[in-house]
C-alpha cells in the first residue's frame, strides 16, 4: 500500500509502478495499491476536547497545556479518510510505503494518518526529490526503513504542537485583554505569524518616520590624452559608505549640505587643471552565486519579474509536480552532495535543445563539469539539495509565460 501526499503524485507513482486499475480513492496493480492524502488529513484537537472548561475564553483557564496531544480528522474529507482507513486495515495489505513529500510536513501527514487508522503494519519510506519516471524507479528500488525518519517526524510534531500552544493561548490571552477595554474582535497570535507581522510593522514605522534631507553633489568631466571620464567630488574619503545594494543612494562623503557650498566648489574647480595623486588598480575575484533554494528563488523572481513569493512557490510546485522539470522546490539548501556531481552533465544536456540555453550548455559540456566546494558541500544539505533541473527537456508550448520565466 503506497500513500502519496496528493492525487497528482499518486497518479505518477501508479503509472510508473504499474498500478493502472482506477478505483474509487486509489489505483490498483498486481500486489500494489496506490492512494493519496489531500494535504493534512488530521489536525490537533480543539482545547475543549482535553478539558470542558477550556471551551470558555477566559484568562482564568490559561495557560492550556494538554498532558498529551490528540488528533482528529480534518473537516470536509471524511469520505476519503474512511477509504484510507479501510485500505490500511485490509488484511491483504501487508506493508505500507510512505510516499508523501520528502520533508518534515510530508512525514507528519503520513504519521498522523497512520495514527488515525491505528495501523501498525511495517512501513518503508520512498524518499525522492524529483518526480521523473527515472527518479521514481530509482527511489522504489532503494526504499528506506521508516525508523530512519523518526527524528524528522518528532520535529514535525514539535512544530505542530508549538503552533497550537502559542496560537491557542496567546490568541485567547490577547483577545480577553482587549475585551476588558471594549474590544470585540478576535486578535490572532501565531508562533511565526506574529513575529513576522511585527517585523513588517517596525519597517513601516521606520519608513513613516523617515525625514528626507536634501543634499548636493558636484560632478566634473575630466579629460586626458586617452579620453574623458566622469568624477565626483568627495568631501571626506574616510566617511562610511551608505550605498549598500542600491546604486541610487550616494555615499555620505559625496553629499554636500548646501547649494551654496556645492556651487562654491564647482566654481573653484571649473576649468582648472587636475592632477592624479594616487591611482589604485586591483584584481578582484567574484565568486559564482550559490544555487537556488526556495527563498532565494522567490527573491530573484520578485526582483526580475515582480512575482510574489506565493506565486513563485505555486509555479515552482507546478514545474516539479506537473512538468517534472525541477527537483523538490521546498528546500532550504543551496548546495549539492558530492555524489550528485557525476549526474550534472545529463542535467545540462537536457536543456541543450532549448535555443536560449544552447550555446551555454554546449560550452559547459565541452569540458568536465567539476563544481568546487562553493556549491558541493554535503554538510550544508539537509532533507533536500538545492533546486536543480531534472534533465527533462522543457517544451515551451506546454508552459505558461511565468513558468518559462521561473
């Protein structure tokens, strides 16, 4: 019995593994059934489940800390949960394969389903970062023991239970406090939501309180035998720069406080000979950029194309699940492991038929591809490596404009 996280993934697994028979809620093949969750099929119980008095929104019952957390089916999917339970309890099913997404949440989705079904059958783990046919077959040939991921499951439970403790207690505490002064709304507090919102508010307040100050600069055109160049007057070479990532912000040393002072400098320098007193030339080495994780991909897509973070994630998920063009996108790693290096030429070769990439791909394939420690570092790879192409050749007519951009 194979359990995937989504119906679309279950269809791919069933097709590759030979489970072509379509049933209500699952696919069936010879000695094999493939079904799916619909995201999380379970959730933590509400406070009143643990103690009746916790149903009241009162400061007197806080903090609410259950002795042990319990789960219940998520609303709206009872029929499919019943199918999953029936399949898992079927005596014909001897072993179960966890094929949910290879990550912390995928592990929790599957473990909670097994708890709901009270299923104690042996479990193996299908852990793959790509949904290409080759990756599925390779992962199926190397199924891993479920116990190898017990710590990952523990981390997922801790995340869910921490969200419950902070959300349930802090939301009620703040809402009750607001009601003492006439408030009528519910004030939602979240373990991640509230600190993130605080950062946004703090930044907005900084912008709101910012008082712009005018300044002037003096620019001059310098001429010599070999040509002309532009120069800017610097009042204090030792003044710290403020340019940062924006080329529009002038360093402090180039700013002149008054128009009169700037005009005086310009008049004094006009048509005067200039002398070079110091000339420095140095060679710098620019490191190649790291590979993309989800956050850096979202940032880059926003900078270049104005795509929001949720939109980029949606596109990346489609490129992973539907088109099979990239590896698992929800990664926080920007590195590869050494064992992936031999397979890189095949990934590049898959992009060579795409006209805009052809020249670059051919140049890369003309010599051995040997990335250094800049991007190959097993210690920096957790559940998943950086986002990579899968080696499958993209077909432009099947992609939306935004999918092509990402």
